[in-house]
C-alpha cells in the first residue's frame, strides 16, 4: 500500500489492510455491564507520545489533522485518544510536556465549593513517559519524585491511588457519563480505555484496578470530550468542544 493510500485510510478512518495501520493492541472488554474499548501498548515496541500543536504552532484540534501531519513525515498514526482536559482555546489545564519541552507547568490550584470541576477534585495526577518507562502518579508525588519525563499530561481526578479508589467516589453513583482514562500496569505496559456507554466514576476506577491491574490510574476526560482514533475499527471520533487539546497517540513508521 503506497503513502497516499495509507494517508487516505487514516484521515478518512476507513478500513485499511496495511500492517502499519492495523494491530493497534485494542479490544472490547465488558465489566459490570459496561463495555469498554481498551488499547494496550508496550514501550518496548510501541512509540507512545503526547501531541498538542502542529507545525504552525496551532492545536491539532482533530485526530485527522494529526494523522495528516504524520503522513507528511512518512509516519502513521495507529491510535489516538483525547489526552486530558483543556481550556476553550484548547490549551491544557495542567502540565503538558511534549518531546521534552514543557508547554504548561503543573497546576496545583485548589478550588473549594459545592461544585468542583473534575480536574480539581484532588488528588489529580500526571501520566508521563520518559527513559523508556511510563507511569501515572498523583501530582504531589510526581513533583516530589521528579521522574525522567519526555511526554506528560496532567488531568484529574485520579481514579486509583496506590491501589485505592479515589476517596470521593460513591458506589452506585447515578452520575453517569462516557469517560476515558489511562494507567500503566508496569513501567512499560500502558493501557488507555474509553467507555462505550455511560459509567460512574467508582465503576470506571474499579475497571482500571480490578480488570486492568493498575495500582494508579488517571481520568482523562468525560461527557462529550472523550474520543478515540482507531482506523482498524473505522473509528475517528469528532471532538465535542470545537477541537481536542492534548492528544495521546501511537506512531508507526509508514510501510512501503
């Protein structure tokens, strides 16, 4: 399959037979009557990155725009997901590091009140990749430990903290939404998941801990904002707020 054909497959999210566009490591899993799309990657063989702005300095906004730029660089976007919370101008709410460059500092602001935005439902946390390792850490611990970081995105709340469900989550809560999140079950094994239906925070967190085996997991976004790019399933979710901010993606070299 030539470059132009592969690019068309990825941008249009139609079926592709190219090995570069397939084998994304994704599958469907059911847990407590909710179906999830789960994508698992190994840093030893998969190039996982965080993206935000294109070559012109503007946010990518869509998965298709990111795929187009990578195609021009003879690379393929094999998978992508909304990578964390962002402002109306698509700038990240919290820490964002792309290719070793810090675009936004860690956000440690506290917000009190009856209605607190999800990001500020402490503890929140950071998903990071560096020195061939990945992890999710509560924000304070990330600041204390200062792990080697080439890519990072901060979001919140944490779903699982050292094996414990976030203390604010309520078993059987009626507050349901589509949600996506990330965890690392080992220093090289990364799992990203999005609910195919509506789920509360408690059940979502238990999916990461009890099914995916993660001791630390991070909520990325919810409502109309979660999205996934999965060409092998002809899936290219449009953004719900005029565009995506940070994007977590897996890159492969284009095959001749």
